[in-house]
């Protein structure tokens, strides 16, 4: 929750949903890992994705935190306008 709060406070994202109890299976340091993680889904504008990535890398304890952007192809126009209104202008 700490990283999510920083991202929202700094207006890099309009909202961050925190989903506990995620299991991730992945290769790391030459072995397959099966670890519990927390998924954080952030809503922001495309122009801020690079800034969000930099900030997460600064704050996260992982050497290589997962930060990926998924394009928004549609949705509630009022909600999409809210995302734009509540994030930094770049």
C-alpha cells in the first residue's frame, strides 16, 4: 500500500487497486519460484507510464518489479475523464 499511496499522492496515478493473495510462478536466479505477491493495478494516462515505472523501481524492494501498461480501449467516459483530471500534466 505504501508504493500505491506515493503514486497517488504524487499524482502519477489517479487510483491504485491493491489485490492481495496473488501467487506468481517465475524463473529467478536459475530456479523456478512460487511466491505470494500483491497485485497493484494503477490507473493513469499513457504519457505518465514512464514516470510511474521509474518511481516504482525507486521504491520497490524487487530488483526487477513488474510494471506493464495495458491500453484502455474503452470505458466509462466520466471515469476516463476523472483519470485525466486527477493526474499530472506532462
